[in-house]
C-alpha cells in the first residue's frame, strides 16, 4: 500500500454524495422476457461521499436520437482517486445516483462500472486517477 504523501492531489475537489441501488431489498417482478421490473420503490443503500473533480460537457456530449434509440452520451464526468474509492470500501456501478455535488442537490447517474484511467504516475506503479461519466437519466433503468 502506498502512503498518502506519494499520491497526487485532485485539483479543486468537491465532496460528491453518491447513493447506490440496494438490489437485495428492492421488490421486482420478472416477466416472460426475464427483465426485472420494479414493483414498488427502488431501495437504496445509505449515501457515501468521495472527493472528486467535476467537469460538465457541452452540447456535443448530449444524447443523440437515432432509429435504434438514444445514443447514450455523458452530461459530464467525475475525476476520482483510486485510493479514495478503495478506502471508502465501495465499488462504483452503472446506475449509482449522484445526489449532491458540493452543496448543490442534483440527480445524475453513473454511466458505466469501470472507470476510464485518467492519470498515470510512475512512482505509484500505475494509474492513480480515473474518470466516471454521468448523465441525467438512469442508464440501469431502475
């Protein structure tokens, strides 16, 4: 494990509050297709916070409507440190809800489970920062 002194800091981070979906305590119905539909309300785990840099996109990152449906595009992304997520004891997942950016109440959803490596520092032996894209609609459909 590396010490915190060796890890690069985020630039002007804010506290991001994230709430995860509680699959075990959400009642769903499996139809003939096998797709699970919510029967009542989405159960959620207690929220947690992480420091992150936040970047919002421009119009080129908005959804594009096509014959096959919506081409999922990001409204923005978070830059996180691997060690902060690891120390929080969480695994970020597609569909996790961002409820606060600093003091601002929001409703954004993570678009993917695996973050995109964003910065490499040779003293750490690999990537130390990663990006998680988010949108204003829930990609997980829950």
